[in-house]
């Protein structure tokens, strides 16, 4: 039963991708779907049985209708999806393969979401009876007006005792690290749970994990404890710092794990060898799994393992949305994932 109201806030975009790992210059057709960090988290939470609400602004046309219908298809509540006369953000994905990396081209300037007014959102109503509020660092990167809306939301949630999570999600195509550090420091003053990947804390705050070499895929796993401890000292509201760790042999073959620090204990998850079908949304699946566990007061170690397993499975699902159910996650945790056919 969906009994935990969780609210996420961000932009939903149209995703256009050549089929069968083709390059854009080869494509005679593009596959259309929808995605965006916080929308992906909302879909993931809904698949796990939570009452997930997504807050956004969409065009008041058929593109907006299609996007909202897709959210509803997967059980996401759209009570606070607003409409405007502006365009929809689009991104083009050229899926990588073997040693050829994936590429993302954004076409989102002037979108309905990026032109929002912070006065549009009545956070007292939106967050009424909510257990959790989630946002990513992508959202405030879209403009000062969007930053104002994020700050109003996290301030209200923090004041009302609603847990706040932030996925750092640094995108260098959207803003420079200096601006990101300034803005996200403000958000982190009201954040309970920070999620990051292996490189974003270094990119935004300059805190490096020892001998880690991101380009070579060599990660100093134990050194991420110091990274998490430093972030927790810098932002005292934090109760948990979780960091996903991707080691890339190629675009197709990665290892996937995560660590977490709760101020007392350092947790290191199981490591999975994954053959990547679609890596976009993998971190969002992790956030959904982590929130799902923490909002139910699972021990941090259990929530971390659940989240890593959820995100591992997402890499085998095409599209942004983590269409994974709890039975599959628990089965992976129990067996380690042989991939044998289920009859």
C-alpha cells in the first residue's frame, strides 16, 4: 500500500535517442521518451510502493499532456504539475558502447520549467503530510528564479521537520563549479541526506578522495569516508552522506557500489559487475531506493544495500525511469544476480 508521501521537484524533459546504439548522424528515427532526475526518483518510488508526488511545470499542449500521462502511467501523483505557454525542455542522448562514451546534448533553454515563478508553489499545501522532500543540484542550476523556489521548499520542509535529500548531480554544461558551490551550500544548510557520485563533491567543493583517479576508474574507496566526514562537518544539518561509486572498464562494462557515513559508522555496499544497457537514471534509482528505505526507518546499511541493488537493476532497463519492483531488488540481494530466466 502506498502510505508514504514523498515529494520531488524538478524538470521533466523529452528524451530523444537513436535506436540500437546508433549515432545521431546515422539516425533515421529517434525514440521518444521522458526523463529528468527528480521525475525519475518519483517513478522509482512509486514502483517501490510509495505515494510519490512530482512538482513541475509543463507546456499547456500535447507535449505536456503526453509527459503528464507518462507520469500517471507509472503511478506518480501529478496534483502539483502546473502548465505554462512556454516550450518543453529536450535532451538528445547518444548511447555509448564499448570504448565510445555516451553523449548528452541539452536543448532546454527557455523551457516552461526554467521560466517558472517561485510564487507559483504553495509549499505549505504541497508538503502537507509529506514524509520527505527530494531535489537535485540540476534544478537550481536552471536559473535564479528556480533557485528561489528550491530554497523556499527546503526551508519550509526543514522548518516543518520533513526530511530533505539532495542529489548533488553537478552538470558542468549548466553552471560553473563556483556558482554551484555557492548555491548548493545554501540548499545543504537545510538538507538531511546528501547523495553524490564519486566525483561531484570534488568538482563542486574541492574535496578529493585520496588517490582516486576518475578517468582511469581507480577509486580509493576507504578515502570516501574522509570526504563524507568533511561534508558533514561543513554542513551540520546532514545526518547521512551516501556516495555511489562507478568504476568503468568501458561504456558497456562497469562495477557499481556505494558507501555511506552516518556520523558514527562507515558502510560499504556489495559491488556489482554490470553490463550496461542504459546508464541514464542509475543514480536516480539509487536515490529512490535509499529514500524508500530511510523513510521506513531501515538501518542505514540495509537502505544502502537496497539502493545499490535497485540502481544496479536500472542499468538493464532502457529509458530514464527505474522500472524496478521490490521483488526484483530483494531477489538480487538474495542471489547476487545470476541473470537466469524466471519461469
